[in-house]
C-alpha cells in the first residue's frame, strides 16, 4: 500500500512517529510524510526512503495558511494516488479529512492525540471542537484514540465505524534506563549543586503545560536546595524567566530548552512533574516512568491512565499550587518513597511499550486496509 502521514508540524513525526513509519515500510508499504517544517526533518525519515512534502499547516485553525494547505493536500493525494492517509494532530487531521472527503478509493485514518473536548474542558472547547469532530467523523474510516476517556467518548458520540484504543505512541524500553554518566559533572553543566533535589518537567513552554504553577509551588516551598528544570522551548520563555526572577527563585529555575540528552536528564531528577491543563497520553510521563521516577501530575484525562495515585505518584488539580508543593515536600522528606513509587512506575510502564503499540497498530492496518 501507499500511505501518507500528515501532521501539523515536523516535530511530531521526529519525536513520535518514526518507529511507526519504519514498521510499515518494513512490512513492504510505501510511506510519505507531509507537514510544515518547524524543525529539521529527522534524517531517519530520508534514510527510510520517505518523500517529504512541506504543507502550510498552522496550529491556529483560523489561519488562512490552512486554506492553502487544504488545496495542497488534496492535490498531493490525487496526484500520488495514496491508498491510506493517516492524519495526526488536530489541525492537520481536520484539514486533511476535509480535503480528502470525496476522493474515491482512499481510506482515512486519524489518530487523536487528545480531543480538545473532555470532562472538565472549557465550554468553548465543546462548542468549537466537538461539532467539528462530529462532522468529520463521517469522513473517517478509522479513528485511533490513545486514552480511555477519549475512546469512550468516540464510541458514544462520534459514530465512526472503526474506533480503536492504542496505549499511546509507545515508549522505547531500551532508551530510558539508568545510564553511565557522572551525575556531579552533569549537575555542574546545568548549574545546580551536586546535592540538589531536582524536580523535572518536559514540555513546550506554553499556557497549556502550566509551568507557572510549579514556579509558585517552588516559592511556597521556600527551600533553596530544591531546583526545577524544564526541557522545552516555547512562547512563554521570557515570561517564565521574569516570573522566576520576580518570585526570587531565579537561581532554582533552569529553562534548558530543547534537549537531545533528555534520557540522561531524567537520571538527574528526583521527581517528575506535569501540571498540564490538557493531555492526550503524555510521552514524557511514560519516559519518566521508564526512568523509575515518581510522578506528580495534574488530575486530568490521560494522566489518570498512567499514574496510580499514591502508588506511582500523585494526581493533583492543575490549579492547586499548595498541593503540588506539599507532594514535592513529601518526596523531599521521604527518599524511600521516591524509590517505591519509581519502582511501581517502572513496572507499570511496560503496558505502553513501543513493541506493544506497533503490534496493535499493525493489527489495525491489516484489519481495516
């Protein structure tokens, strides 16, 4: 078969989908990719023989560039005569399904990495995104969800013929394990004391990731031995830097930018935190679990699938600064609890293994193609 993967930006493919594409190619299929190039395309994509098409998707659904993307995708699919188009990410999936809705002999797969409408979501999300997904469902041959709440919602409300649950994008169990490096030198390179207690986040610096609640929790703790570092880039870098300065904790907050050594950085951390307002099924949480870290995460869809409260970490309201601080303090004062919860997560994360995810995806392709 000839398959096209579409995502809004190239970062998504680089970070999550290369193993999926390789699996399909290894099975004898042809796979190409289409996205806006916001990050240099992973060399493995070219090595696999994929054709790369730059399409003018933007994350803003109202941006006129998405109208241009609509035309480009339709033209591309008609010209290349794909058998399957597999769409990922909200904007790319909506534009792709609209553009391909009347093309004959084409099947449309859509992996929902987290609906914008969910229990507790703002009313505007239900008013805007739910009707769009409801309409596009009739042009979707296969819908793949990655958390239990979205799966139940899709089965009940969207009426797609083929709805599947796959546990995320998959975690490489061989990558995120204790590695051989000198922690003291690594600490020095980041600018933290050797005996520092490290709280870690991985995620884009944006409003949804809610990093500011952790800065306020750090202020609340009033303990200069507790350091917080974030791996990720984004529009709020300057704002978060100023907030840390204004709170008097600038020496404890480390914005590390986009990192290629995140597997080593997990080994520096004592606790992982993810205070997001919205997640599908966080790959970063899986990585932290694989790295034997306890996780303090927001009590939202997706996170609740991954972290068992009081066993692998804690589930906290994303707005509860005091509770985040309390749980960090609990780990700070109880190092044995860190080991216990970390070990629990290391055992549980096997259900999200890359091999398992790829096996489930291959079954879907074989059943529905």
